[in-house]
C-alpha cells in the first residue's frame, strides 16, 4: 500500500490481545473458546476471534490516534470478553503463559491453516497456549516500515523486559520473567528481525523462506517486528500478554513513541544502530530471564546495567515524541507504577510468595484482567 497522505505527526496505534480461559474453581485451562467468542461477538463483532488452541481468545482494537480512546477500547474490550466468559461459567486471564500444569499437546482449533501448521511444524505447536500483545503502528508504506524496523530492533530487549508476564509454565517457576519469549524463539522465523537493506531484500528473503518450507506464507513471519501481512501497519510482536489494560496502554504509548522517534531519525538521515545479531539475540535472552528486576545488556557498551536504568535512558530519549502525541503524563505515571510494583512477572511471583499457591496467581490474574485499579 502506498504511504501517500498518511499523517506521520499523529501515528495510529492498535492492539491485538490474546487471553486464556480458566475454570474459576479448579483454575485450570478450559477449551471453550468457540463458545466465548460467539458470545463476545454480540458486543465486539468481528473484533473477537479464536486462536490456535481452544483455550485462547483474541480480541483487537481499532486504530487510534488518541491514546485515551485506545485505552477506553482496551478496557471495554476486556470487559466484554470477561462478561462473555462469565456467562459460560468461565474466567479469563491475560498472561503470557498458563500458570498451572496443562495436558500436552493442547486441543487445537479446527481449520485448515492450523491443521497445516501442526503437520508442518509438529511439536512446536504443543506449546502454543502462550499469549502475546501485538501492537500495530500505522505506517502504510512498507519501505518506511522496514526502515523503522531497523531502528527498533535494538530496542527489543527493553520492550521484552517491560512486558514480561510469563514466569510460570507447567505449574512451576521457569526462572524466566518471560518464558513465552523463549518458547516462541524456537520457531524458524522468530525472534529479532533481520536488518533489511531494502524492500527488495525483504521480498527476496520472504520468497526464500517460503520456497524452502521454513514458513507457510508471509503470515508465518513470526519476527518480533514485521510489516503486518493483513493491515497497513508495522507490528511489534515481542510483548507478553499484559496483566492489566493499563500495562497495555503504557506499552502502546512507548512503542508509538519509538516509531515516531525512528521516523524523525530516518528523515534526518540518521543510520539505524546495528548491533551484531548474536549480541542482540543474547540481550533478548537476558531480558526474558531477568525482566525488570535484574540486569540487561547495554547494546552500545556491551555491559550489563540495571534494566531500570536502561528503561529510564530510553524514556528520556522518547520524551519529545511522547510529548508530541500527548502521552508523556500517561507514560510517566505508568513507569512510576512499574518501578514501584514491578512488571507482570514480578507481580505474579509476589502473589505466589505471599500466598504460597499457584491457584492464587490465577485468581490475581483474573481480577487484574478488568480491574480499574492499575496498581495490580
């Protein structure tokens, strides 16, 4: 799609959120997504759908230039899904991974694409009851979207640390703040995207990956950043499903400011910072392990620094773009909250430590799904 006429001064932001259905008594996953989606569609229409497993529901917003309207739609969308689930005696949580042990492989949603995926990728699909938040920034020109991707790829470790919300898998603490990041990285076209020399380079790489059977089609590009294959956006896919709608709003504001800052740099002729792929991959691993509570790799100095220091450095760099979009106050308040309470992974672990049970972690997530109080 041509980028002619799009407003670079007021970038749109939209989100796709994936949720897990749970039994409110046993707290185990429930494979009843088709019922909940049909119920929620009475309020959300085509903005709610099934996902690869029968445990998951996906809902999406419209594109917004106003962060306040985006926030209201995220909040109301979650509430609609929760109401639909409750009508079928179910709860809903937003977590990058299930908390309790589950049978593997999971029950898969019917459909030719999912069946083809299982046939092609085998047991990689066994761990797909994992949930992400995908943020879409309105950049309709693919060439410019690829340039922005080049600028954003070095920011992935900080985003992973901020969004980490998946410490538990199969009923145990994994030792990672974002186990979803590790599970997703096993796919053949996942993790940090390549540095793209041009649109032709991107097209040739997609053709090679398809021809060699590495991906089914362009929709199988599972990089942490990619030009969307179905809407005119740049899609950031590195984020765990956020525990609260306030967390999603904070991440959306930061990602939009990153894209706006990158576009300004591109206009000024600034080259994208290009860390070696091995160092970038290792930094993403470290961010997934430590989250906000430990250290991250400073890709410029290649030393470990407290993750909170790297976040504050990033927010200082984004301040002009945040102010230009009217998002600065929201981000400052959201970051103050995360500094005090931790990210989603920290909060899940805090509940586990305090109450000594994983079922209480599920209860915490079910309450956080729609709670008005962003302190959860």
